[in-house]
C-alpha cells in the first residue's frame, strides 16, 4: 500500500540558510500535518492543511512557512535556520472526517551546522 | 490546549510478559486516542486507536482501554516479543477542522529475550 513520502530523507544546512521539505500524502488523503521531533522528544505539531487551506497552527516559528498544493502535496519552507532547528520533521496525512487515522512518513532528518 | 502525560518513560520486561503504558489527558473534549510505535530512525507507526464512544478495543496481542471520566487511557501488550521493543507514544486529538495530535512524552519499551 502507498505510504506518505517525504523528501529528502536527510538534509544538512548551515546556519542562516533555507531549507524546503516536501511531503506527498497517501492517495485520496486531503489533510496533511507537519510535526517536529527533537532528539529524545515527542513529536510537536507545527501546522496542518485541509483541502489546500491551513486548518490548524501549532508551535511553528515565524521563520517557517508551509503550503499545500493542488495535487495535495505539501512543502515546509524553513528560513534563517538555527542550530536548534536540527530535528526530525514528519509529515502525516489523513482522510477528512472526525477521528480519522493519521499516517506518518519516514521523516526528514535536518541537521543545521 | 491539550496536555498528555505518559508513564512510565522506560519499561523493561521479560519476553512473554505483559507491558502496560498509561496516559492521561487534560481536555475532556478530546475524542480520539491513537497509539504509535516508533523504531529508531523511522516515523511513528499507528498500532491501535480508540474513539471516545468506546471503552475498550483489542487487536491480537494489543489492547487499549479508555476511561473518559478519569481522562486516562492505557495500552496493554501481552506475550511481548523482542520485536515489540521500540518507543511507544500515546496521543489525543480534538476534531475541529483537522485532527492535530498532542503526544505524550513516549515510553521506551525493552523486551529482553
């Protein structure tokens, strides 16, 4: 079965650089979520999109932005990177509706040096 | 916002024994409670979930119970196997425009052969 695809899997950037993470949801899933997971931490919700519109916003820094495109894939744009941005970034997708399962991708490991 | 507490943070059991992980949540409006298993370097994998209109759900060796009055839910794994070793996260969700998840702090389960 198709899963959530994230790219790249690994990314190394220098401080103050920008990074773009991509997420391709499971076919027919129109809701996308982004989470950040620091070392030894639980995933923290950043932002979500439903039908290409932002639906919820969590602890996402102003330096980050995201969008969902017409084909439902999503991109997380991160600017002025800081050392503390080093983390695993997960994308998840779900079908619309109440209490629907969210399926996670394999994540992008971002390292800021 | 929602706050999810998870205990214990680490759990070591002998192969064949049972493991129990407990979580409490703060917002009585939460209506969806998934459990995820995360192996090193991988994304969280949904293993079981329960909705607020159900008190218990079982899937082979895994069961989850929910006490809405006390606002706590638990994961039970019976006949543990070494491949059950991983970090387990509980989560809670309040549906509005999307099911953003608030995670517990995670439990590192180690099953000793």
